[in-house]
C-alpha cells in the first residue's frame, strides 16, 4: 500500500477553482451533457438532475426541456453482452440527437463507466463516436477520467489507484476489481490499460496524458494536449480531488469553445465538476421526509446483490446494528426448475416481514461464475430477473417505506423493472459524495425514496448509516 503523501510528494497543491468559475465558463455556449450511465451508481455525485430509465426521443426531450446541464440515461449496459451494449448506446445517442434537434440545441455525450475500470471499454466510447459520425459530428478525442476521490479512486502519473487515506492506496490492477469475471484486466497504468483493452489497436505510447502537475500549475501543455487530439485519440487524466476535476473542466470548455469535440469515459464525479455543480451536502432525515408524501407504516426494503467484500462487511454491520429480517434468494436454486416455488416463498416472507419493520433481500453470498464472460453475464441476468420479480411483487403487496438497492446491476434492474421508474430526479447523496437518492416521478413507486448504493463504495458502517437515516 502507498500513502497519499507518498503519491503526492513533490506535486503542487490543487488550484482554488470554484463551481461558479466553471459555470461562468459554461455560460459561453457549453452544450448540455447526455450521460449514458452503465449502471445507476453514476448519479451519486450529482443532485437535482433528471434521470431516465427509458430513452425514446420524447423522454429525452422532456429531460433536456427542464434546462438541466446534464441528463442521465440508465443504460445498465454493464449487465449486457457486447452486442446488446453497443445497440443500446446507438439507440440512446440517436434518440438524444433527435430530441436535441427538436429543441434546436446541440449536446455532448458522456459514457459513465466504473471508477475501478470495469465495463465495456473501448466498445462504448467507440460506438458513441461512430454514431455521432453517422450524424455528421466528428470527435477529436476520448477523454478517460475514471477517478472518484470520494470513493478512494485516484490517478497519479497515469496510474490508477484504489484505497483510502487511512489504509493507503493500491494500484487498481492489484485489487479484487481487476479479477472481475467479465471485465477483468491486468494494467494499473491507464496508458497500458487502454492498450490492453483495445487489444493493442491503440498502443500505450499513442495514449495522450494530462498530469496532475500540469493541471495544478495551469500549464499551457494541457491546452496543447487537448488541441492536439484528433480522430478520437484517447487521453488519460490524473485526478485526485474535486479541484483537479474543475481545472480539467475549464481546460475542456476552452478547447470546446475553440471547436474541439470530445467523448468522455469517466467516473461519477466528472459530470458534477464539468457542469459547475457544488458538492452537495448529504441529505438529512428531514430532506427524505419532504420527498415522501405520506408516512408509511411499513418498513424499508433493502436489496443486496453485490458480491464484493465491502458489501458483505456492510451487510454484517447492518445486521449487528439494526437486526432486520433477512431473506435469501439462492442463486443455485434460481438456475433450476425449483425457481418459481423458491421465489414465491421469498415473496411471501418478505411481504409479511415489511409489516413489522425493515427487511433485507439478498442473493446468496457465494458467487456463481459461468464458464466464460458471456456465461457469467447469463447467470447474472437470471439472478437479476429473480430479484426484480421479488421486488415488483412485494411493491404491489406491501409498499415499502423506502427501497435501498446495493450493487450497480442490482440497482439498475430494481429501478427500471422492479419499481418501473421511467423518469426520476436525483435529489442528492445520502453520504458525503456517494450513495444517491432518487425521487421517482413516474411509475408505481412514485413517492417511495429510492437509494442507489454501489457495491464498492463507503466504509463498513455505511449501509447501516443510510438505513438509520431512512428509518428514524
């Protein structure tokens, strides 16, 4: 492990750039952002923006018509095979361009990926570039910014790290995230990672870089690097904290004002900085109460699908603090003919438990892997279908006071299919910089606060802390 002080030794301090500085720069003609979020955890860094689980041109026209600087579209593409993910990206970009045409505006496109480098890269930014080109929009560069300081993901000297200030940081290629069954990788240096993921099509020495020293010293080399991008060349960017992202935003906005066009592959906080939004303080219990139109006598539903070690520790802490009723969807059983009877039993038990308090529905903690990446995705979809069936039926029978979904794919499927949230507004984070609360605008869950909780963020007590705030 490497300490933060060691990583930053000899580097200049961050520049004091405010959200207002970025908003002033945007006022000179910046385009709204269409954010294709490969799972809904990307919203945890923003507040007051529209969220879509459907992407017909009418949906995007509604969202852009609110005047928001950014619109989130939940593609859930991290749970899809490459062909379906590409098709989804084409559909969203095409619909967004049609909606923008109707409104007489232009848009930029952001591909929001995982801060620990999992997901369909380079497929998604490549697909976006191709689709934009088919509509006559050329892209000069792909800006790769996975950093997420609030969750301990930082990039220094092009090497991406995961960790925290207390325990230190580890190159991300040495973490459990790099061993993902579907999206695994070896490289921690983002230049090597791009080369690895493109199969050598983009060699590491052809990946442009923007260093922390350049960003923090307002070096002219940042502008020169951005100006020099062409034909979709990737550039990887060092980021440690919010001020670094704002410095990058100012440089990007200046390059855009000079005619450069980019596609962005980024972690959650990039959009917040790029639109000049201040870091939102965590929502309070009173904030949550103002969203919920009527107090529910039922408890809250906590759905846990993530299998990373942090989620398991958070679930253990929740058990110790609040002792909620707990029910398991057994993955091995879901993959057999006994599926329907098993899920019926789970639904009955959860519905009954909610009349007395909070209830946890979790998938079995032993991760069932497929023979290869595609087979692992097939199993993940079968499990997700089971979770959706439980949530949707429980919502009809015993509407919960709130719903927390733990895990990226889980939270997307629970939102779009379990709760049938077509349109929502992200109201803000439940914890500093992480874990977002959506207010459903349409669907049967209208008025039920929905909390999107990534599997790989927070500390061991974070899930219990969020449950306390929603329950008290």
